[in-house]
């Protein structure tokens, strides 16, 4: 696997800028995501597809651009990564290179020693249908691998909290996992986003369920991301945000209430970092 040094260079520079930004009055920390279950950054399906000993079984990635793309088919394909030794080893090599990387903008500080980095998130939104045990084994293995190289930073899985609560708990009970995460993505989860009152009630119920899991596991809980579209799902920047404002207010009030009780320790939402408008005016 070869990644252009210019890509790393951008991350080097960004981390150095945070040192200049951070003061006694404000401190920003970085959580670096090491992989992605989904296709839009290459993700596990790419590692699986490029692995010589796994391509006989896993040949063509179910393409999201295909009109007949089915999410279940993509999950079934991609979860094969968890037992593909070649793919796992390629990802481990990438992680090792990143953690040992020397940042020329920060007096040659290695990433594993960089105090601006708060944590390593193993994977964005991992899924498993038939291979839940394999996912658990992989998370256990890769978290051990990361901690052996870098005992200085926190490690988390990156799960959304949606699905079987016992599976969610078991992943976070792994020794080398330091804190728990959950997400709120009502549109992507096919929740009814038009009935805002019912949606807020469902959101509260969901947050309570992950809170109960965190009490059992006894690890800190972070709201990893939350998002909600503009009214009528318009992407135009002039579209109303009445329902989104109501929903965000509800979510942040939940966070504030639970944070005061030290049940949720941090929160961030999706997202500042990309352009949501195409030249044709459509969504991205």
C-alpha cells in the first residue's frame, strides 16, 4: 500500500497549526480515524479487494454508484475483511507507519508522542451481519497492536451504538478500548424525520440505551457525531433549518443534562470539513 507523502504532509501541517492555536483559554485535540467500513474513503472493502489471497472469494466490490446497490450486500461483502489476514496486515502496516511517522513541522515529533492527538479511532461505523465474532476478534487484535506501539493515546472502536446492545457492550468491554462512542444519524437510519416530536422521543430512548450500556461497561461515553438535514432535505444554503434547529437543541440539551451527571463526557457533530454544494446545485 502506497500513500503519497503529500497527503501525510497536510496532516503534519494541520497538527502543527493546532499547537499555535491552542492556548490556556482554549485547547483543541484531534481524534484520528484509522479506517472506514464505508466506501467513500476506500475503506475495508478496498483492503479486501486488494488482498491476493482473498480476491478469489471477494472479487468485485458492490459499487455504491450502481443503481441496484443494496446496503445489505455491501455489508455482507465488506465484513469479510475481519477474517482476511492479508487485508488486516496491510491495514496494520499503514497504522504502524502513521504512528511512527515523524512530523517535520513539530520538531520531528512522532505521532505516537504528539499531545495534540487525543485518540485513535479504529474504524468509522463498523458493521457485522454474519461475522460479529470475527469483528470482535479483529477489534481486540488491532487495539492490542496499536497499544503495543503507542501506549500514550486513547483508543476507541468508532461504533454508532445502533443495533444489538449486547454486541455494543462486548466491543467496548475489550481491555484496550478506553472509551465508548455513539452517533445520531436519523435520516441515514431511516427514522421518520418529518415527525420532529416523535423523532426527539425516539432519540431520547436511544441515548438512554447507550447510557445504560456505558454504566454497565463503566467507561466514558462520547457522542461521536450527530446530524440532521435542512427542512425537506434541501441542500440549498437558503433552505430553512427550523426542524434541524429544534432537533439540535434537543440533542444538545440531552448532552448538557447527561454531561452534568458525568455520563457523557464529550460531543461533536458532522461536520465542518467538506463542501456540501456541487456546481450543479445538488447534494454531496
